[in-house]
C-alpha cells in the first residue's frame, strides 16, 4: 500500500516536471484593444508580456501580465500583437534587430477607406522586412473580447509566410474563433476595409424602404391633406402625425413582404423558360435573392409600427373629442342614436380585423424563425416549410386584409383622379401571389421540380440514352 502511494507521488512529480510551460505572447500597445486581447489570451492559458513606451505609467493591465519596454518585451516572445495605430509604427523601424524572425500580427484599422496609399500591414512589413507580418483579428472589437462574444466568430488572416500564418491560426483557434485564410499580404487592404463597412447587406432594403415611405407619404399628403384644404377649405393637417403615418406603414410593410417572395417566383419562371438550372441568374436577381431576409425584417419593423399606431388611435385627441361631442349632442337632444345592424358591414369589419391580427402573428413568427438562434433548431425541411409555405400564407392573409379594407372603395370617382394608396400597394403582392399560383399548377410544378433535380430540356441524346440505361 505504501509502495503504491510512493509511486503515485513520484508519477505526479514526474508529470509536473515534464509539463511544458505556457507559451509567452507579447502585445505592443496598452489601450482598450490591447488590454481586452490580453485578458482573453491569459484566460486561454498563455503567459503575457506588454511592450509600452511608458511601462511604469501605462495604467491598469490584466492580472498576471507583465509590462516592460518594447525591446525587452520583443525579446521574450516570438509572436507579437501590434495594437497601436499606424501613425506610431515608426518606432519599430528602430527595433529591427529585436524583431528579426518574429511574427507580427497587425490588428490596426483606419478611420476611412483609402486613407493611406498602402495597407497598414504592407507598410509594417516594409518597416521590418526581416519579420513575418500577418494581418488578422482586426475585425474583433474590444467590447467583444471583454464580454467573451467570440464563439464561432470568423476572423481573417493573410500573410506571405505560411508558417507564421499557421502559428497565428493555432493561437486564434484556442480563443474559440474560426479562421479563414485570405492568402498573401496583398489582401491586407481588403481585410482593413471589413470593419469600415456599414450595413452592407441592409443597404438595398433600407433604400427601398426609404423610397417607398417617401413616395407614399407625399402621395397621401397631396391626396388627403392638401386635397381637403384646396377643395373643401378644411384644415386636417393634424392627421399627418398619426393617421397618415398609419396608412404609410402597412403599405410599405406589405410591399416589402411581397418583395421577399417575388424573386423566387421570377427565378422559377426563368428556369422554366431556359429548361435548365445550370445557367446563372442575372446579377440583379442574384442580389435581390440574397437580401430577402433583410427585406422581410424591415417589413416586419413597419408592421410593428402599424400595430402600435393602430393601438394608440383611441387615445388621440381628435378621436376622444369626436366621441365626447357625439355623447354631449345626444344628451342635449335627449335622444339616443339607434343602432342599425348592417350584416355586410359587420362581417367586413370583423374579417378585416381578424385577418390583420392573424397576418401580424404569422409575420412575427416568420421574423423569429429567421434569427440564427431560432432557425438553427429546425431541420432544413422545417425551416423551408416555415419560410416558404407559411411565408406565402402570411402574404396571402395580409393581402386579403388590404382587399377587405377597400372592398367598397375600388370604383371611382377618385380624388383628383388618383386611386387610393392601398390600391397601388396591392399590385406587387397580387402579382406575386398569381405567379406563385401558376408555379403550383401540377403540370408546371412537375416540370420545375424535374429541372431543379438536374433534368434539362435540351439534353444531348447520348446523355438521355445513358440516363435511360441507368434507370433500367
């Protein structure tokens, strides 16, 4: 028994003796990014040394890290993170003897594109030609590093030295990041432009939303507010804030929702016309299909605004004043206005409200399932069913909501010969639903399904005979 204990103690001491010491990493720069990155490196099991111009007055640093001059710090590590601005790179030119053979990871970014004639990493490599510069991790923010929001996040690396990139990639993987190699250091400019992109995927949907909002706002302003003042001398400009806005929001929401599903129908028609799926769609259609998610989420935002504005209508001053005035008039006349029950009006109003509530509920459901955290829990078939089948049902219900709203107002006369705005907004949804209905016809759907499975209308006879022989 005693021998077993002694052997266990000896093995433990042998393991302690053999266990390698953690690798030492160096960071030049003690700002927010340098401190946040250092904290993550320490938590990942590395030892850390900071290089600073003022090692004794650089402020609080992560516990466990050392701070010394740039030259001393560079000598203690083979991998150095450069967390300083490009304007302060000159000091490294004087440190070339200390940086010989080192791997320098450039994390710098610029305030705007084309700020300098060459990329920061290329400039740094020119200053220290005997070091291996790797551009990367510049898309990480100090806030994300501090809060540990790194799991699965993609970062890009580029550099001319494959071994240096491999060393940086291994370290980056230990931080829980996914690494994508972008090639040589000539791609550094592209990497430095990534953080400067502002709503790249949202730009087109936001432009569309802004354009539709502006058009229908001024259209309704002329048709409702200005028309009332010009023709009847009535000033109803107070309606601009709530009533007019509450007409614009659902119109924009419905059009943008239909724009999510219209490109799919157009793509189906193109494939039917060509008889193959192996030819690329036009660039405009590819771009349109790539921004469908953003179009839908912006449409959902306008739908939310419509729902909120509808809820607050009863607390508006004009509504309360009209209600109180009618009650006071009845009290003065000592009579009650009889309630005439109109079955058609009652059915229309209740159906309009019910379709609006159901359409908004399905709209919210679509928006929730488009979030990665929710959509990731579904299989591909489930996700496709929700976004396609349920999405078209939502579009149909919301379109029916619009038709019932104006079921008795479609015929002229119109104000200044202009049709109501809700009539204009029903054009795109109606076209989308009609095209989808055509694609669902059995003969059309069967042909389109075969095309999407690889069948081509103009296949060579040799290929057709091979396919028949294989099937036999």
